[in-house]
C-alpha cells in the first residue's frame, strides 16, 4: 500500500477554502435537520454561515454554540447580530479541538452536535 502525505504546514489553505458563502444546503436536507433537533443546547461544528444554528434556534433550542475556523465566522457573527440572536447563538472562530464551552456549559450539557462538513476535511483530520 502506498501512502501519500500532504505537505501543508498548517490548516490555512483548507479553512480559507470555506471562507465564501457558496454551497448553500439543499432545502429538503436542512428542513429534515431542523425538524430533528432537540430543545436545549446544540454545538454546530464547522458552521459556515450558521444556517443550521439559525434552524436550531427556530426549532426551539435555548442555546447554540457555533464554531468555525474559516474567515466566514466574521460574516456569520453579523448574520447572528442582524437576526437579534446574540443572546442565543455564541459564535467562536477557532479549531473545535481548541475550544472551551462558554458560560459554564459543560460537555454533558450539549444535547446534540450538528455539522455538515463538506470538501476534503478527512484528509486534514488524519496526519501521517
């Protein structure tokens, strides 16, 4: 078996590639996700423009922690503000591996983790 290692010294190329608004989710899939959410705390990993975070709030979630490493996090923070949801959705721009849950939320308090990873994320998850 021949293994090829990617020669990137950091994750900047990968996360920079998600810095745009493209690849909006198909409505039927996001509708099913919205309908399946529980009613308390959601962690939205690699959240992009926060569409799933907004759906979580619409579904009745009390708190959403939205995490993304790409520059789209700044745009998403504005989306949260424009919708008056700063007290419900916390936006964090960082690697999910480095984050600490905000405001005394413990890992056991998170009811569901949602994510719609796209692209070649798994190539960057496994380091050879």
